[in-house]
């Protein structure tokens, strides 16, 4: 497994998200226009894309076009993206449960 490539992809994803946040801030100075649902959809789409890339790499290995290292790297990236998504989901659920426990 190539850890530098995984880290590089994570940094590129973080930079992309940061650039998108800047674009949203510049285009809409009021923070009410930020769409949380759209951000979640993009994150889920990223995880799905990683899974499809891993599938393509696995098929490429079966066909003899891709090496084992590329397949393992793609699967590791997919696993990391999925674990991140699950961690975010758990935090959102935890926050929701805490809000529901607040007295009115």
C-alpha cells in the first residue's frame, strides 16, 4: 500500500473542499445560502466515486491491465473515505440526539 498517494489524495480532497467553501463564501456573503444537503450529497458522491474506481482497478487487475498495488491502494482509499463518512454520520446522529435531550 502506498501511504503517500493516499495522503496526497486526502490533501487534494481537503483542498478541493476548502476551495468550494471559499467560492460559496465569495458568491454569497450571507451564510444562510450554504446548503448542508448539497455538501452531504457531494461527500456521498465522492465515496461512491472512490468505490467505482476501486471496482475499475479490480476489473483491470483481472484483465491484466492493472497491478495489485494499484488495486490495494484504490481499496484502501475507498475504505478511508467510507470510514470518514461513517464517522461524520455518527457525529451528526450524536448531535441530533443531544439536541433532542435538551429541555424546552
